[in-house]
């Protein structure tokens, strides 16, 4: 595959993949390396980083192990980011396909609903949803999906509109396939690639939204999240700024890794498509 | 005016152009040697992919960065008199095939012509606009309505006239018309061709007319060069090329392109003054 | 003028539909929330069970959902957003009190991100593939990955805690007697960090859009034509490439306003700016759902107005808008 080699030929793409692999390793090994509850007290409070061998990144206000929290936080970030992105891509693809294929009044209504969702600030909507549904992982994932499905929906609709008139769709109609079957088995798979191209932006956005929600205290209270760690550290910002800075750096690297890898994939596939 | 200057304006020796990507390479050039004399009208004819447009772009110094050029393009008049290279716009006017694409869509026509005058003739904006007005009259457009208009408000023929006005704004020695009339319909095409003919005669410019239409070439040019797959297969006086082509390619080209309606054109002596 | 007004009228009709959907949406969220307006009223004023029953009947809350929706729309039509639980005051008054701070913050952040972002985008896009271009595009990607609230905290640590150059939060010095220019300078000092935190994230977006747009325009035939006419590189970059690439950025300005309003929620919380965003966070903390819905509706109206304004501006900047509606 020339696409793979092109992807690996870009330093940015390699950097992105390394970051994502490291992150995945962190998330997967969190339970093995730090089997005890990351929210349990592990040492003296507010121990600065690089002071103690067993607590390399120090402890927070309550004496919890920052490194353990960081590893477990990677889990929450990745899980929420991927789940929310998958949900918003699925909702977007469904709504976009339905609107583009049905056309007419249905299309008009669905697109106005999409407009409405784009008019309400996404973060406010997520905030409202979590505050009403109560802070849990599912609520956070749903809230983020609710605020992020419009982009994929618009792209899916545009794709479907261009595919709808092609010959093989007409022949599917002629042989009497059910319209819904045509829409979701013949059209949707062909409309997906440009929608999936959005995934890196959506995953990155979902990770950032999750962090912001947790920062405002709306994350799942039973889980360690990076946003929650930053909020925790904020109360001792003057005396121990590292508590806010460390999880923030982890967030920046994660999101950057997603972007870089996403750009690498986009460029590799674009070049391949351009050549064929 | 038919007394073409004896002096050589451009001397092209062993010009080869190649592109790095395979797809474009059919438009490459192989070892072209040719002189364009002061004030002469030279037509380049060939099928698409014969390299004739690449030749035009090479002379104007407009080859894309990916193109590799060998050989020489010398401008004897320049190197001796001024010690410098000719400048696009000032010394070479270039008219492109598609008038819709060769004008900035969001800049008024008047400004696009005036900016050429301002750049090369060192005029102030008001002077440059005054110059643009004169030029628009020369290409038989109404300055009052065309100067403030945007390209999308003009017809194809009007746009091409405006583009010609911009090309001759600084009084170039050589006018290159690259398929300048092929995007226009037949009647407009005839008007634009006679306009080019008239302007060339009035200003004593040399004309390099690139076309796939052998009848047009026969009508306009004193000499014709025939290009095929990047090579110049024949060069000669128009009458000789038309009536006794030496190369098989020229013969098939002539027979394929000349219908009954254009045959009478060929009987006319080429190169003489015809207008007025 | 007619061109812009036809466009405006069409957009206005669309906006009314959108607003109606938003209203139904907030109504559904209110319905889903535990407790209703009477609970809210009782919580803020106190009252016995008999009074609550009476109020519930009088306010029509024992009616069917459709009737309640109708009365919800009816009260909204009177610009009445209801009573805030947390503030024991009309929601409309609380929101209007906070709105100016948010508008100031958003306006400044937009100006910063759009101005600096497009300028840097021109620097990067002037020579695609150059060192400057690569540096700026990777730098902007890194910037785009930074969470705004975290950038805010870092700015506080550096400029307010360590260097003590700027205030740590708020919108102006409390109990200050400054007026006129001195007061404006004080507000500017307070807003410098939040505006930077909010603006820098979107700066990256405009930079990248400008750069990508310019890369696209560079490939257009009319740029080759301008080069053929010998137009100077500087003039091609600014008058042709950047000018054409700027137009999609202006559309983005409208689309981005909703995002920025969302972003200001966290930034206002970080910097204790008493604006709409911080109000939203306060509403969440106090479980004041009617207030939160009032904020959402106000934001939606604000976004609609901003988009209409952007559409009008665009119609004047792009001569091709409405060309099919009968130009010469």
C-alpha cells in the first residue's frame, strides 16, 4: 500500500502515531501499574514532582498519586473521546443519509433541526444536558455527541445527494429494493469516507469538551479525569501550579497526537486517491 | 505591416521541458528550436497534449515549479539594449483560453486592467484608470459600464476582450494567445480573432497564436509551426504548410480539421493586410 | 441594497424556524429536568403544599404538555424568561446584566483571533511549503490542541501569580472610582488574559483556514494570469490571493460565534468574569434549569443575529452574492 508508506514518510504523522500509541499504552496499563484506587491517598499531600521515587509526579492536595491519576485519566479521556466521536459520527451519518435520501419536507425539517443544533452553543447544550441527566460517563458521552453530530450530518447529506442519482442506485430501485435498504445499504457505505475524514477533528473536540465539562465539575465523580485534575489543582494554583499544568500538558499532547495522525491519514489517502 | 522585421525577437534553441509526474508528461517538449521575428504572426498548431501550450508558457516564463526546462530562450533585443530579461505583462502579453478563469472574480474589471498599467507604466491609480478606459475602447467595450463591473456580470466574449485589454495594457512586443478563442462560440470567436488581428497590426506586436484550429491559423498567421507529441514536426510559410505539407501529421491534421466551410479561407494569400 | 435585503429576508425566515426548534428543544429539556417552575418559585420564596397546588393550577402546569408548550411560547413572546431560582429575580434581568461583559469578551477575542489569525495565515500562505509556512502550520496545530481553560490557568500562573503584571480575574477593580478612560484601561487590563485565552484557540483556526484557502487560490488560473500580466508578487499575495481567501473566513466568523459563546463559559469561569458563561456555570451549580434555558435561548438569538450581520457583510464583500437575482 503506497498510502501506508506515504503516511509513514511524514514526520508529523509518525509523531502523532507515537503519541497515540503511548496514550493507548497508558490507558491499557493503568490497571496493571496502578491497581489500587487512583483516588486513594498514597502519600503526603502536595508533594512536588521528582522528589520521591514511588511518587515521581508528586501528590495532589489530598495526597493522591498524580502519576496514577494521569494513567487512569488517560482511560477516561480516550474512552469518552472515542465513544462520543463514534456516537456523533453515527448520529450524523444517520440523519444526513435520511435527509439527503428522503429529500423534500423530511430533508427540510432535518436540516432546520441541524441548523438549530448549530445555533445553540454546543458546550452550553452539553452543560445543560449533563446538569439535567446527572453527571455520569454515559451522560457526558451523550452530551458531547449531541453537540458534535451536525458537521458529519451536513457532509453525509451532501455526499448522499451526489450519490443518489447514480446508476447503481437507479438499478436498485428498479429491482424493487426497499428505499430504506437502498439508503442504508447502498448509499451510506459510499457516503462514509468523507464523513470519517472528520473523525480526528471530532475525537479531538470530544476530548477537549470532556475535559472542560470535568473541569466545571460535571464529569463522572467516580472516575479520575484530566479535566477534573486540572480543576483540583486550580484550588492550589499559587502554591502548586504543577498539579494543573501536568494534566493539561497530557491533554495538549493527546489532542495534538489525534490531529497529527488524522492529518497524516488525510494526506496519505488524498494523494492515493489523486493518483488512481 | 506585412513587412515583418528582420530582427529576431525571441530565439529558442533546443528547448525541452519535462514534468516530474507521469500524468503531465504528455504535455512535455522535446528539443524545439525556433525564432520569432519582430512583428511577425506565428501560429502554433497541434492536438491537445502536443506541448503547444507548454511552449507558450515557457516563452512567457510561466511554467509551473514542477517543470524542468533545458535549452535556451534568448531575447536578442533585450540582452543588448537593456541588459535584462523581458517582463511578463510589460513585454509579453498573454491571453488565456478560458476568460472566466483568467480574471479575478472579486475585483472590478477596470482595476484589473489598471493594475497592469500602474505596475509597468508607473502611473497613479487615476492615470491607470484613464489608461484602462482607452484600452477598453480599443477592444470595443463600453468603459463606463465595464470598468466597475465584475467578471461574472460579463459575457464570455466581453470577458475575453477585457482580458486582451489587460494583456496589451503596457504595450508588449509580443502577444501570446493560447487557445484564446476556443472557449467562445463561433460568432464571438470571429469577432475576437479580428480584434486580435487589428490590435497586432496597429501596435506592430509580434503574435504567437496557439490553436488546434488550422483554419484560424491559416487566416491569422504568416508562418505556422506544427507540434506533435512535444516535437515540432514542421515549420513554414502558411501557404506552404496548407498546400504542400511535408509531414504526414500536418496532412492528416489539415484534412481532419478543414471542412467545406473553411476551405475557401485557404485559397487566400496568407500574411497580407486584410482588414480595413 | 436590494441584493442584501432579499438575502436578509430569506435568512430571517429560516432563522424563525430555527428559533422555534430551539424553543421546543429548551421546553423539552425543562420538562425532562426534575422539578418545575413552581418548585423553583417555592424554593426561592418558600410556600406550603396548598399554595404549591394552587400555583401549579394557576400557572397551568397540571395541563397537558401541548398546552404547557403553548403557554411557554406565550410567555417567551412577552420576552419573559421566567423567574430564576438562584437569584430570585426575573431571568431576563439577570441575563441582561451579564450580557455586556460576554459581548465585550467575545468581541475582543473575535477581533484578536480573526485579525491575528488571518494575518499570520497570509504570512504562511504567501509562500506555500516554505519554512515559515511549515512552522506556522505546525505551531497553529499545537495551539489548536490547547484547551482554552488550561491556557487561561497557565496565563494566570505566569502573568498574574508569578509576574504580577495583570489581575487574576474579574472584569474591573472592585469599588474603583475610576471613570472614563481610566475605567476603560482598567477593564482592558482585566480582560487581556481572558481575551488571549479565548482568542488564541480560534486564532489557530483562522490561521489554518486562511492558509488552506490561499493554497487553493494560488492554484487558480487567474493567479497565473496575474503573474502573466507581471503584477508584483506582493500585490498578487495581498490584492488577489488573500482577498479571495478571506471570503470563506468571513462566513466562518458567523459559524464560529456559537463555538466561542460555548468557549466563554469555561473562560469566564476561570477568570471570574461576570458574564453569560459564568452565569451558566452558576445556574448548573444551583440546579437552576430555567435560568440555564434562558441563557441557551439568549445565546441562540445572539448567534442568529451575529450570523445575519455576517451574511449582510458578506453580501457587500462578495460581488457574486445574489448574482442570479438579476444583475446586468
